[in-house]
């Protein structure tokens, strides 16, 4: 019902705005001058009609999907999206992302793996946009080797969405595989780059154990990173920052790890 109301209100507002723009020259300039205005600006009205028509067509075509999202009918939504994507080959980024997220909501790891296999065969370029949600089964599987193989495919590719997070997860998989030297160098590279505060926290927390062995760049990067984050964020604000990263599903997977990182950051020396 909310979706229908929003759709109707959107069209009312747009049409009302269009009428104001259309009638304003007539009211202000009069009939003779307004005719000249409309004659010179007719293409603007055509653009408006095409734009509103395209938007309404998109919503009408996907009306069922939005209705299912609104009612949180995940099973029917999955069935509808699978028909669109797998059978009708409508392999578009928004639909694929919604299907992946719906699989996550249902904790359907086999569904995500199936989607990954399908994209590899049908539209491999889309994988670069879907690395994070598609990686969850590899992460939960508990096999560091599989994690490393999966993430290593994307760390040097251009156009990868959330590339910094992908590199962090690759570094993390190296650490789990006991490849400590490679992991520390990868974490160090991230630590010296411009990344989000939450990712910075996870990186320096992961890098922290290494400088006890060798007080070099790692020690400096962890120390400076810790000082910077503590000066910019109080603990409560950092916890809010952590909660606000709701578009990164792996924050949920790394929930305990990220909370440990926050506690470590604000622990008195």
C-alpha cells in the first residue's frame, strides 16, 4: 500500500509541476508571447513526457517485485526474480543485487553459490559489482583456501565495487591461511591508503599483532591510525559508524571481530 501511495503521489507532484511550468508563461506573458515560448521550447515538453513515461514504465513492469519487497514476501520474491534472471535472462545489476540480498535474508547460501555460477557463465562482467554479497558462502564455509582463491581473482581488477573491502578480505584470508608475511604486507598497503574509518579500524586491528615482532612501517601505521581514529571519534560515535555500515553484508559476518576492534581501539594503554 505504501508503495502504491508513493507511486501515485510521485505522479501527482510531477504532473502538477509540469502544469505550473506550462501555464506560467501563459499567465505571465499572455497568449501571444507564450506561443513563441512554446514554439521555441517544445522539445522540453517532449523530454519531460519521455522521462516520466520511462520512469512509470519501469515501476509498472517491476510492480510485483516492489509489492513483494514491501510485504517482505521473500519466498515469492525469490521465485519471481529467479524466473526473470535465470529463465528470461534479464541479467541486470539491480535485479541480481536484490536476488543476492534476498538469498542473504533467507540465509540461502546455496542460492548465492548458484547465482555466482550463473553469472560466471552468462555475465562475468557483473561479478565485479557483486563480489561482496557473492563472497558470503565462501566466508561462512570456513575454508581459508577457498576464500583466498575467490578474493584473489578480483584484487587487481579495475571496476570492482568496494575494492578496498575486497582487498581487506583477501588479506584476511591470507592471514587465516597462515601466510603471515603476505598478509602483513597486504594489510600495510591498505593501511597507508585512503579508506573509510571502519575499514581503517579493521585494518590496523588486523595489522597490530605484526609490529610486536618487527617494529617498522607496520608499527608506525598502526600507531598513527589508532591516534587518528581516537582523535576523530569517541567510542560511542565509532560504534554508531559501525552500525551505519548496513550496505556491507560482511560487517554482519565480521560482527564479533569488528566489536573486538572497537574495544581494542579505546582500551587504555
